[in-house]
C-alpha cells in the first residue's frame, strides 16, 4: 500500500484498468447546468440535484425535469471523469462518476464514497442550508442518489433512484450514516426495468431489500423496459413527488 492510501485510511484502492486513476481517489464537481440563473429560482420549492450515468453528461438528466417537476429548480451535475475513447465520439466526450461502468465489491464502495462526497461537498458550497434538496440519478447517478443518504442523510429531503445499484459496504468508513438512516424515514423512489441487462435483476432486489430496511421506500418494476426510463416511470414519479409534497411550495 502506498503512502496516499495509508493517509486516506484505506479509502483509496487499487489502480483502475478502465478509467485512469485509483478507485476511491478524491473527486470534485466542476461543471453544472442550472435550470435558470443561479439565485433567481423559487426558493420555496426543493431544488433537485441530478446525476447522470456512465458515458453521459449533465444535459441528459436535465431533459427529464420537464416531465418530473417542471416548476422546481434543478442543478444537473457533470461527472468529473471522462470515459476513455469518448472524446472522439460524434456527440463529444462522455463522463463517469466511477473508474468503471459498474465497479464491484470494494472498488464500488471506494468509488461510490468518493463520488458521493464530491456531490455532497458541491451541495454544501452552492445550495443554501435551508433549501431542501432532492437527489435524483440514473444508473451510476442513481447509486449516488442513494449513497448520499448513506453519508449525509439529514441534508436530503428525498432520493430518486432510476435503474441504480447498491454499494456492498465492505470497506469500513464508506457508508458512515447507515446506522442512523433508518430512524429518519427518508422517502426514496426506486424504479427499474424488467428487461434490464446492465444491472442484473438480483441486484435490484438486493437494493430494494436494503432500502426497505433503511428508508420509506416506493418501488416499481416496469415490464419490457431495459436500462432506461419511460413515460410510465416519469408519470409514477411525478405522482409520488406530489404525494410526499416535494413539488409543492409549502415546505
């Protein structure tokens, strides 16, 4: 183990063979798309913090907001790392939160913790403490929407997990709030497709089971949907947000 790993208490792991760097290395969010000019939104409503998946960018998640919560502000974050080879793509670079599309075991613990810390630090620096925050993500971003509750649950009003997965919690210190999360009754929406081949169905089941023990969970499996979202899910999500008063201005 090198000195950097020792100094970080083992939270930085082995080198990645996919995205240059080490699993768990420190990250920083620098590129953001705001729904409107910063500071000119509606502070009486919660703001959504959006996180995209592997190879995508901040525009992808922003497009969903007109279906989900068109009257709420949002900040759509760009992941800090570039997917190798995507620079030459037709649509420009794709970005990633993790050093692989879907790391496993200790690698996922370390990368999930590092990325969630980066998002949480950005929230702390850019959103007033009295403004409720809803974390929403797809795939990698969905994993982060859950993991933010595992590091700082008091800061987030609710989480939306679209086709996500769960860090196993094998590396000590990577999910420090797990023990107190269950007592906070945080609302979480989990949606996934029956035909998803990117995240195995047993991982969705494991995620749903874990969430059911730690949060106030609403979960739906969508027939004939692959690793994607569709209007059925958006409609359900919009209704759920209304039921828990997230999209109202009364909070």
